[in-house]
C-alpha cells in the first residue's frame, strides 16, 4: 500500500504515514492511540477545572471511567445505526474499531446520559459537571480528529483550494470516492491520488477556536450549564458546514438527510436561545434578590426608628 499523503498547495509531502505501529509483534492503530491521547488530556483538563472550582475530583475520575466506556459504545452504536446498509452484511465488522467508525455525537449523547444518571445518584449538579468537562471535551475532539488523518477517512469532496489533500486511491474506502473525485484523479509516481478537502483538519482547527472562546467566556458564565450550551452551539455551527463537505455522511434511514448535519444545525439554533433565556432568568432572580434585600433593609430601618421613638417616650 502507498503510505504517502500530500498537501501540494502548502508544499507538504509526507511519504510514510502508516496506519499502525508494531509493539512486541502487536499492531496498534494510530487511530486508537490518537483517540486515547485526546481522552487522557480531556480528563486531565476536566480534573484540573474541578480542582480550581473546589469540586470533588473523585467524581470526575469515576465519570472518566463510565464516560469513556459508554461514550465509545454510544459513538459506535450511532455510527453503526446510520451505516446499517454496510454493517447488515458485515456484522463482525461492528466490533472492529481499528477501522474507525466512531461518531462524536453518539459519544456526546451517551456521555450526557451517564452524567445525568451519575449526578442524580450522587446528588450533585449535572449542569456544573457539563460545564467542567467542556474544555476537556473540545480539546479531546481537537486531538482525536487526527485519528481520521491516519485512517485516511472523514475527508471532503474534491477541491483545488489551499488546503487540498492528496490521498492514494488504494488507501481509502471505495465508497468514499465520488465521481467528481474520479474525474480529477492526480497521477504521482505512477500512482492514482484523489484530491480532497481535509475536513478532519478543518474540524480540528474549529475546535481550537472553540477552546479559546470557552476559556475566554468562562468567567462570564451566569448560570450552570451555560459553558456546555455555548460549546454545543459553536461546535454545531462549524460541524454544520464541515459536514456538508464530507463524502462519508451518515444519513437518516430512508431520507438521505445527513444526520450529523441536521443535529448540528438544531444545536446551533436552539443552544443560543437557551443561553439567552437562562441569562434572562438569572437576571430576573438577581433583581428579585436585590429587591428583597432592599425591602429587608427598609424594614430594619423602620423598626430601628420605631424603637428609638419608643425609647424617647
């Protein structure tokens, strides 16, 4: 197999990008290594945030175990459900994660369910937990997307733009190659390459931007859960446009609608509304609290005056 990957407009030519590394005779996929690094760094950042906000870090170590297990299961189930046309004839491939096939939205949904159940049992705030993990979550996504780079997957349609990426045809799934790509095949060293959008790179960069915004916005949070809603909103905006470029979209059964693009659009629209609504509710509560304090102060002053009058009498 040809292991080269090229970014011709950037002058970057990588001749030996393998899919796995051999350790004591065992082949370990770079995809799994990258995903693992992303998860580990995400956990470290979440625990650090928990310490900073004086929360019990033991909760986050517990959630890391449950979240990773059920997150991976959820991400795989989501991917398999919306790729059933393939997996119905390859049932054993459902359990082969080395080939990739983890849908981030499936992982997020599963993780949120785990957090809600865990928070309910421990009598702690689920929205606070979601805020706490947000920076770690988007950091993990930013790193994890590079697993798609090593797997030669999650790329977009043909492009001749600045970030155009060239992949050898024999290194990608035939189902991901469109007619437009085939009509623009590039020949290099007697090998056929497709030239595509590196959507994994676009999403990784977008996640970096989200990370910067979340860090900046953190001190401006008014209510618990606001940071997580902001994350969902910003991620939804980027994912909506990036998903439109991809050729391996997961689709709603019998509709042809790209499920992740639809979900991204919904969160991009709904979450800002929820943020505005939440901030208004907190503002009203703040005003009511201030009004009660003023009334109590006036009452105390009135009582003091009455006491002075009684003493004068």
